[in-house]
């Protein structure tokens, strides 16, 4: 390939990377409701002060959230006020049909600059990792129970647009439902229901009714 050809290829790849980045005006599509169903996401009890995430029981009347790619079984109401430690967008894989973005969120002392400056935080492959040099800025169990990687499933186009605008360092409130997704072919994706777990299965899967800047 000629030098000009390589330059055009590099330009095309750069444009493609930008188009799929958070800086692009492109807002990822929302998972459509199942045929004949109406999209809905009633608000759970909301957290109105800085405190650990609020997890609440599911009302008997709530029922399933039927989407075209999977039905969502609500496991608990969920409300969290947090700082965005990192975000990662996903365009491939089964999960991306529901969740275009993961947010690593921190609360409690995991919102403090003095703490976060001693941590290296990254996301990849639907995982959230943190590292430190020397002594940790907080006890390791506190870091684990004061932060989490959350798979965000926007309930509608407005939530998807707000999610697209979220940036690292933002302080937000997320209100929605922790869910288990079940597809007709047997595929499933289940949320964690505790904040102190780590490793496989420790992430929250959140059907997001609202994202509010703080």
C-alpha cells in the first residue's frame, strides 16, 4: 500500500474510533420493548442524601420488563449517589445489546480526591480494576464496598442521552432496578445484590430509569 493509502486508512480508523467514542454525537440505541409491550421504568425509592446505595424490595405489582432481546426480572430497587470513577463503552458482545456503557462508581470516601489520587482505576471486558502503590489509601474492604462497576441498561432515549454525556469525575444519582436478564435461548445476565462482593458476578446490572447530575 502506498503512503497515501496508509494515511487514508489511518484517517478512516481515527474517524471510526471518534464516532464510537463518548465524544461523538452518536447516542447508542436503546433496547427495544418486546413486540406488543410498552417500555416502562417506574421509579424506585430514591436516595436524597449522601449515603451508601439504597436497595429496596420489589413491589409485587411491578412484574417483568419485557424487551425484544431479553426479559428483565427486577430483583431490587436501586438508588445511588456517586462519583464516576471511570466509564467504558461497549459495541460488541451479547451484553452490548442491552448495556452500551459501564460506569465505575464510588461513594463514601471513594469520592475524595485525596483517596482517588492514590488509586489507578481502569475498566475492560466488563471488569473494573483498581491498584495502588505502597499502602492503600483506604482499607481494601472499604474500597470494595464503596465502589462498583455497573452495567447500565438505559430504559429510554432520554436516559441513553444522559448516559452518553456522563464523564469521569461527574457526580450523579442513578435510579432504577437491579435486574436479571433472560433471553429465549437460555442466555442470562444477573446483577449482584450486595456491595461488598468482588470478582466474577460482583457487578450490578441496572435497568436505569433516571440519571441526575448532582
